[in-house]
C-alpha cells in the first residue's frame, strides 16, 4: 500500500516561509521527503532547497519572483499574511492580491495532480454575508493597481483591511478551485483560529487579550503553528485527492460552538466593539 502522505519526489513552494505556519508546513514537508522552496521578505532561520527574497506588497517584486520560478511545483503553499496593525492596503496586498497573483502565476508550473493550499482566517468567517461585494472586488483584473482603486472606492467595505482580505481569500479559494478543476489542480484554504506565532503579539495590540481568549473555543488555548502546518500539508498531499474548494476551519471547536448555539458570536463582537 502506498503512503499517500509522502512528499517524496515533490517540489513544493512556500510563500511566507520565514516564520509561523508557513515555516511549520515547510519543515513538515521536508520531514515527509519533499523539496521545499521558500519565498519571504525575511530570511528563514532553517534550511530550504532555495530561498527567494520578495516583498509581497510590491507587485514588481512579485512578478520578478514568479518569473524566476522553474517547473514543476507539485504543491504550493501561500502562508504569508499581515495583521490588522498594518494599513488596510498592506493587508489587502499581502492577504489577497499577492495570493491571487501567486496562485495564477504559478499555475502553469503545477502539473495535473498538483495542489495549492492558502491561509485565510477565522476573521473571514462571515464571507457568505458579503458575496456580492467580494465577487465585485474579485472581478477586478488581479493587478495591485486595480485592487487599490477598488479599495479606495469601497473604503466602507474594506474597513481595517484584515477581515475583508480574509473573506476575499476564502471566496477566491472556492472560485479558483472550480476554475482550475479541469486542469487537475486542487485548491483549498485553512481558516485558523488564534495561533501562537510571531503574528499573535500584533493581534494583541489590536484586541485585548481577554477578547482574543474569547475566540479560543472549547479547547481553550491558542494553537501551535504545527497544528496549522500539518493540516496544510495534508490538504496538498495525495491523501486529499477528493478535497477541493474547501475552507478548512481549524479553531479548536469555536465554529462548532457557534453552529450549536453554545457560543454567541454577536455577544463576542459587541464586546470587541466596546473594547476598541
Ligand atoms: N496567528 C494567528 O493567530 C492567525 C490566525 C488566523 C489567521 N492567521 C493567518 O495565518 C497566516 C500565517 O501567519 P502566522 O500566524 O504564521 O504569522 P507569521 O507572521 O509568523 O507568518 C507570516 C509570514 O508571512 C511573511 N510576510 C508577511 N508580510 C510579507 C511581505 N510583505 N512579503 C513577504 N512575506 C511576508 C512573514 O515574514 C512570515 O513569514 C497569515 O495569513 C495570518 O493572517 C494567523
């Protein structure tokens, strides 16, 4: 019987590889025998098959990074992200515009049977309430300039940028999965809950610790980066060949609590509004 979790013989791309969930996923893939190539604007402190420096807020750097890549990439992981302590536009650029550029730019290098996995967020969980607005944003041509112009014209929808960009990332994942299904390429994302990465102190500047803890869910703790890295690695593995268009919520049971009514999101959000 074949080990479908194995990454032997697979070349993999990790955008946002320096720290946190992206680093955890890249290390997991290497443990499973895969070849990990990384992209980030910060140097990783562990060994990769190659590393390309790129600031994903700069479209010309993204274009030249994409132009430097050589086929094949059997698995693509987009793990880069910025928190709401950065500007709305920086959030939109890194959390969705560069994600979209990478997904579409790398696509020709991905053979049939390949897969992509992105990181969205529980912060985008209400995307279904916002489909028309998000689809309008995603109907722009994919350039940073078009995204920026749309955001300027729709500042009320974009708000602080993080939630909007994460909602857009989830909907983009679903749209993209269906668009490329005929090419034999799967596309999924995860929506993490609170996770103990270098981004966490940034969230703590934006929301008080008690509010962050309110989102912990029944497991009553933050996740470790590996608890997001391994599910990403599973989604891009041959063990997940019937999974595409999935937004995998990994939140220690928070969404399950909401679905059953044990957790009241409105109560939490009104507490958050009062505290900020
Ligand atoms: N930590 C959490 O609680 C949490 C919760 C939900 C979602 N997320 C999402 O998870 C993803 C991974 O974040 P993380 O928690 O591992 O934090 P992290 O800060 O450790 O990882 C983010 C990575 O993206 C890279 N990056 C950021 N801006 C970049 C840029 N302009 N150009 C190139 N690289 C850039 C960083 O250098 C880093 O390697 C992000 O999309 C984040 O929004 C995090």
